[in-house]
């Protein structure tokens, strides 16, 4: 007798092996109709898979997150079915699930067009309406090869070659179309009705720009129409907030083909940059960091000692001079150790905190570049703390609390904390790892933070905490980190004299709060849809006249504002053009200025201004002094 234990603890008995679907049917017809797959003893399996021994079973339905993931994966296979019917000479490559969607890479003789994408989506709907079963067959390796040879699916054959130890593989049949996958997949196309193809893009085979280019069809799929509509709305809002579009419209920056992956900052954009940098510089100064500056270019031998030359060389920009090889630094840590090593350090000097706005370069593939979010040249608010093992916990606790304050000042209060623990391949004793991991856990507990554990995701040199913020659209951005490093001080021979008079290795904590300033500014632009808070805005106030008779008064107002707040580096402009006031107001509103002040004859006579706040809010007429107080409060509170 075979016993199946369900999540509520109840058991069902069967005379012999039974499929997940048969168990569902024994519970009820409604559950069977909604069964997507099963989780047997913690492992996801197809609804048609046999359970041949006593097991714990969870029936997976579209209400489960795993069910939605399976629906997306099966919809990717459906893309393949539709494409092969419409474009028989196309060759299918891979179709994985991604966050909130999926894609399928396809090799075809010409680029797909939006019209092609519409045709593929229409054919997919026709296939779904046929309500056909998706059939799984575990197939011997030799037969799998034969199946794909007969169909001319060269890329599938290459994938089979990548799995030399697989004696049998899962083939999933969508009528005449067949695909190879580990699964699981939906049992029937009725689960795939709520989907949408979203965009086309190029991709490279195996993600290598040296390989042939493929077509990538992106899509999304959901269990419920409301979820799909919410996703579409969210994507539309994200497009409105796209930092690349807003960068052009607000004249902040541009990217040029003469230097791909680097940013040309315009005056207004550079003002935003400076506000972020100067804010973080105050954070350094007020929290015990000494700001340093290390060279951009360092000798190959240093990178060999740190291990970067072997592991990271393909991502480094390399040059040669006088028969010596150099690399532009992809990170700042080695330079900080070389600074630490100058002069004898005592335990009394620790913890020693260095901070640098270090410009780094990484040779990212062209296909991975994305506006100012993913670039080749970037600047980090990079910091390194040299401390003893006993000081790790306090340093991490102080850092977490500091990071929370910084994020709150920038408008982010929803933070996800993740501790990445020791990987299998690592250096250092278990005792030291135990102490480091405990310090990270205890520091987060002391901060009152709930956290996730990413088992085995730590670096080979030590564990780390990753800090991920959520923006206004609920998107997640991993920006901050603090990493415990036992390795680099050893590799570069960093020492301090302990209380016992002997030489000891410091622990090195790598830490960043905003990470790449370029990327963080891109996040800010999208978070606020370009309408940056007053303290970050590139232009805070525009003062407008109605007729020429108020021109001198407008200039006086601008001068008074700048004089009243001399330490704020305000950008206050006047607009004295001979244009209709409605035209001027609209033009400055489109630039998302926090405040527009208007002066007519009445305001001039009374020494007042008519104040309009962003979002077409009329704050009425107030004295210039009252407006100065309002502006100062906004800046001080980072409103």
C-alpha cells in the first residue's frame, strides 16, 4: 500500500504507483482541473509523473507562485510551437523563465518585426483555443538526437552535447512541435490563456558577442487577467519613468557611440551628480571615514596577486607601456590596501575606515549596457574598513544603521536584507567563518531587521550582506553591500601590530551604500519620474515676469533667494523672455521644476510672488521671505 501525505497532514492510500494528477482526482474534480504540477518530497514534478513510494505531496495550482512560473515556462514553449508553424525554417534555441515573464531565443534568416510578433501572438491564441494536452515523454539520449536531427534543430543538438551524462531526457510535445526540457510543464494549454508578447530584441548564442546573433521574443504570462493588466500598467508606468528618455527630455545626460558605456553629463545632470556625491562625502566625514584617492591604472602584477587577473581579466581594460602591462581598475580595494600598508599600523588605529569616490572601468558586453544603469565607466561610493575580528559586528551594525538613514533621505524606506553564507570553495578556517557569519546575523538582529539567508552565496573570501531597495513601482535594486574579506589582506601582505606586540592580519570589510553613482542616479530618476526632490533638483526655482516692467523686480527676487540660502548651491533662474506667461509656465513645468514664481505688477508693488509648486499646485501669493522659509524647510527636511 502506497501512502501519500498531503500538506495538511492527511494521508491517502493507493494500491500501487500513482500520478500526481490521479491523486488530485481522488481529492476532487475541481482540484484535478486546476492541477498544474506537483511537489513530491520537495521536488517539482509534472502532473503525469508517477509516485512509486510513500511520499509527501503538494498539488501545485495556478494560485501558487510555482504554478505561475510553470505557466510562463510552458508559454515559452508555446511560442516555439507558433513560430515553427509560421516560420518553418526557424531554429529554436532556448526559452527560459525570467522575472515576471519569459523569452525564447530563435535563429532566423531575418530580424522579426512587430508585425511578426503580432502574428506569433495571434497563432498562440489559436493554439490555446484547441485545448490540447501537453505530452511528456522521457526519451533515451540516442532517440532525442534522432528527433532533433530529423527536424534540423541544430541548437537543440548542441544543447544535448552539453549534457554528456544524461542518458534520458524529457521531451514535451505540443502536437507536432517538440521541445526538450527538465520541466515541469502544464498538462494542457488551457492554463496558458493569460499572456502577452511584450518586445523583440537581439541576443547572442551562449551570451557571447563573438557568436552568432539570435532573435529574442519576450513575453509575460499570468494565472489571472487582473494580474496581467496590473503588470501591463506597471510596465507602461516604467516606460514613462525610463531614465534614458527622461535624461534626454530634462537635458541631464546622453550616451554617445564614440564612447559606448560611458556617460556624458550635461550641466543639469552634473548638478544632480554633485548633490549626490557631496551628500555622500558628508556621510564619509560624519561617520569616521578618511577620504582617499587611488590611481586609475595599476600594474598587472598587483592584479595577479589579488586573483583578479585570473578570474576577471576578460572584464578589464588592459594597456601596455614600456613593456609593462597595466589595467584600468575594475574595483578600488587593492589601492586601499596599498594605502593601508604605508607606515606601521597598530591595533589602536583600528577600525580604520577609508572612503573613495573611485572611478572604475569594466569591459561589459555591448548587449548588457543599459543607459546609465549598466555602464563600462562608473564611480562608486566605495569604502573599506580595516578592523579586528572582534570589531566586525559593531562595524556592520553601524553600517546598516547608516545605510538605512541614507536610503531614507533619498526616499527609500523598504529594504530587503540578505545574508550570503559560506560557499563550498572558500578560504579561511570554519572557526573564522563561524565568527564572521555570526557577526553579520547578530548585527542585523540588533538593527531590528528581518533578513533572508542565501546559503552558499558568499564570496570565496568571506560572507556578506546585500541590501536591496524597492522603488515606487515595487522593483528591486541591489545597491548596498558589506562583505567580510579574510583573503586580500593576506594576498597583499597587510598587517598591524597587536596588543601582544605581534603582527596580525586585519579583516577587510568592503562596503558601499549607493554603489555606482551612475546607476543610483538612474534609479532616482525613475523613482521620482524625473521630478527630483528640491534638494536634488538640478534647478529648484524659476522666476517669471509677465511683462517687461517686472524684469528688474524678477532679477532682484533671484538675487535675494540666492543670498538668503548661500550654502545650498541653489540653481535659481529667471525667465524674462517676451512670451505669454502661460507658455513660460508650461515650458518650465515640463522640466519638472519644484517651484515656479510669477511676478506681475501687483506682486512687484507688494514685494510678493505668486507661487506654483510642481504638479500644477497653486500655493497662492506670498512674500519673498515666506517663500525662502518654505524652500529652506524643503531642503532641510529633504522633502
